[in-house]
C-alpha cells in the first residue's frame, strides 16, 4: 500500500488573482504590516475574506498572511493590492526596530542555527 500524498490545492494561484501576476501597487514588501479597516465582506473572494478576517485581530506582515493562506507571496501581494484599492485594508511600515541590517539578520540566523545544534 502506498502512503497518501498531501492533497494539493485544487485552485491554481493564477486563478485566485484572475490571471494577474503583478499588484496594482508596489507598496508590499515581506515585512509590510497590513491592518483591516473595513468589516464589509460581501462581494469578496474567499481568499480576500480570509485576509480581512485575519487582519481584524491586529497587524500581520505580508509574509505571515501568505503563510496563513498557503499561497505564494506574489499572489498574496496581488490580493492585498485589490483589498487596498477597495478600502478593506491599509498598510503600516514596520517599526524601525524590525528593520535589521543585512549583517544583523545573518547573525540572528547563525545564532538560531547554533542554538539548534
């Protein structure tokens, strides 16, 4: 008997975005914080509804939203730009302490790896 594979998503990412590969706005990097500003969910796709629901509880980064949705970051950016255009979400820049230099980021990764070994 062969082990069962994890089921793959039935809907392809390009279908989720209506075939678009680029957002209408280029304001979303991986650590941009997204906050829901509208409770109106009617007329939204299931993925867009999920984003608004996730962001109601507080600010989430673009990469966290992509992780919750199990979608590529590029697809998530397109969905977020649509939601921003419609007034459902807004963005905030991450706090200055969240912006680390490249050296600091690499040091954090190295420290984390050493802690696991």
